C-alpha cells in the first residue's frame, strides 16, 4: 500500500517492492474522461505512462460521464 500517487505505486512495483515486476499495469478506473492537452495531468494516465517507460504493457481506463451517478459497469 502507498499513500502516494498512482505513479508512485508503479515506481514502487518496478523498483522491487514486488518479487517480480508486473506483467501488465491496468490503471483506473478514473472518473471523468482523460482527453485533450491535459491528459498527462491525470494520475491514471501518468501511472500507465510510467509502466510504459519501464517496458511494462500498460493501459489507463477512464469513465466519461455527464452528471448524475456514474455507472462503472462499462469500464
């Protein structure tokens, strides 16, 4: 467990916190779409990017929604 950002969690795993590096990083589910010029400010996307920089296949999952209760079923 980490009190840091999603990227910190990936770094801890890659730096040896786990006995073996992960085979895949799935980051998310982020509430709200990660689109446009500010996508790198998303912790969800940044964690996936950190995985890619460490040569680990990675994906960030987001849920685009407009108001009301978010339905995470599709994600």
